[in-house]
C-alpha cells in the first residue's frame, strides 16, 4: 500500500509551502510550558488544503524543544513533520485541552474527547438522532503524511491512572492519533509515547501506510495500532 501520494518521495515535504511553527507568524515556543495549540493549528490551517499539487508542510524543526499542545485537526495535502529532538506534548492534567467530538470508540459512535491528532470530523448531527450513527455530515481529508524522527507525547497517564473522574476514564478518553475519514495516509518514523487510550487509530480510512514507528504505552487499553471501520 503506497499511502499518501505526497509520502512516496521521502523528500517531497521540501516542496510547496513550509510553515515552520517556530517562525513568524506562529512563534511557537518549545519550552515545555507555553501552550502552543493556537500557533500550531494556525500553521496547519495555513499549510493545509493547498490544491496546487505541492501542498504544504508544518515543520517542527530539529532541536527546537517541546511544544505543549491540545487537540489538533489536520488537513488535506499536508505533511506534519516533527524532526529529531523536537516533541509535541499534551498539557499535563488538562481535560479541557481535548474538546468533545463525535468519534468512534471500541466499535461505538459516541461523543468523547477528541484525539491528540485528528483528521475528519462531524460537522452536523442528524435531527432527530438515531442512536448509532448520528452524524449527518462529515469533513474528510486526503493525502496526509505524519512523519519525522521526533516525538509525539500524549502525556496520557492521568486519563487511566485514577487522576480523572471515572466518567472521564472509560471510553470517553482521547485516542492519540484519532484519524477519521482519510484517503491516502502515511504515518512513519516517529517516537510515539503515553497515549490515554488507543495509540494509532485510523478509522474509515483508505490507502493507509504505517511504518517505522517506535511506540511505548502504559495502562489499560493503550493498544499500539488499531485500524477501524
């Protein structure tokens, strides 16, 4: 399986628009404490959905530090590249950094906390609700690459170790790479750490390539890779 077209050539990320999160206009700070969610999402919005054949890359450059971020929503024709000695990390003990979204959890469609990285999302619920698939309109994503020699750290221990209320610690926990409705997806060469629930969860996706990941998880139901449909 080839995965995303923009991922076939490993140097393709150099083509097209590059949005370095550490530079203007984003100025994300990799100090391990500053909340960079808005800055990184702005870079994704600027470099995603470019339909010129080259697309864009959101770059977290080498040796740039640890960037605290809540849930992010990725876009089409995009590479998210986290390079060596750079980390995206979820804020400690922060339930609110993962908003509620309509997602799939253990074969059930439900409202739960959004993932660390997300793709397609429910834009409109059915009226009336039917109780099993209540989304009337989804956004979709295509040609998406998530790569680099850096680290994604969901800092997720508190979701399952008794820190949060029981109502938050079951199926409502956020999955880590909770990537729904992607056509052409490549995930490779990253260090992935401490999910709060399942780790890599491509759902309703086509043409998916996952390779070269180093995944470490702790706690219950922190599976490594769970394709879903």
